[in-house]
C-alpha cells in the first residue's frame, strides 16, 4: 500500500482540462482535496473566498492571466497563501516576473507529477513554519505576539510602522514585496504621501542594518523590497 502524505486543500487554476485532470487524478489519489478554476477571475474569487493550503496557478489564463491573479491576491488577501506557478513559459524573465508579483515557486511544463506533489508539500510545510508567533531567519527573530524583533540576540528599537514593514517582508521571505503591495498592506486604499514608504524604509534600515556588519533589508530598484539573511547564516 502506498503511504499517503498529509492532505492539502488545493486550488488549481488551469484552463487546459487534460492537464487539470491528470494533476487531480494523481494528487487526489494521494489524499489531497482540489477545487478548480478555468480562468483567472474565477480563480481569484475562489482564492479570496476559501482557506486553501496552496494554489497551483497557470499563467496563460483567460480574463485575467496568472500574473494578474497572483498580484491581486497578494494585494487583497489578508493572509499569505502559497502560490506555485505552473507554466510552459521557461525564460528567466518569466520566472523573475512571477516571483516579483508574489509567487512562492515556479514549475515549468512538461513536469513530473511526483515533483509537483513534492514541491506542494515543501511549500505547505514552509508556510506552516512561518505561521508561528515567532519567525526566525538566520540572525533575525520576530515575535509577532509581543511585536518585538531581535538581530543576533540584540533587541531592535523599532517603531510600530517599522515592525509592521519588517513583519510583511518576513512573511513574504524570500520573495520581493513590491512597493504597491507594501503600500496596500500598510494603508489599504487610503492615499498616502509618495515619500512615506521611503521614509519608513530609511528609519527601519537605520535600526535593522546600520549597527551591524551586513545589511538584511534589500532594495530591488524599480521593484520593491526583500530580506536577505544569507550573509549571516
């Protein structure tokens, strides 16, 4: 008898029915539960309405493509849902675009169903580890319950906004958080001054990076911000 892994509740957004059927046949045999969407708007609506463990997202979708679905989901969802992009687009530019709008992983067609399941399980485990009260990334530790952060064991004197920004970046790690997504999560639809993010990032960097040997807060010019802790791992 095949040993079954812990089941996942997955949304598959894929307009090619034969591919969706093959994935579902394989994954449901392993005990996973699937919902399906065949176009982008439908997938976005389902993702916002239900509590999925994971989303498998094609890029070439009608109505809204996969990039648009991913970006809107990151802007509108109150929690981070792991997203695996599944597509025939295999260029480096396509992958960078996917990660920039918030994808957690990227698998190109044709693909192995076994590899797809392994990646889904890895994404789910990583996400569960990041839903604890304390997030730890190398030298950086965030206590979301106490709203405190330390680096190398040293308490960081962060203002409330600085801690919120650091938490958003930590929950998205290692992905880039675009300026628009960061603004949406901080202020919602309320307008803010154009230099507000720049000012808060500057203050956060003075506390998080300036007293230490290596910078953790990285600016990706023209895109957004990310944490980079590999220097001190």
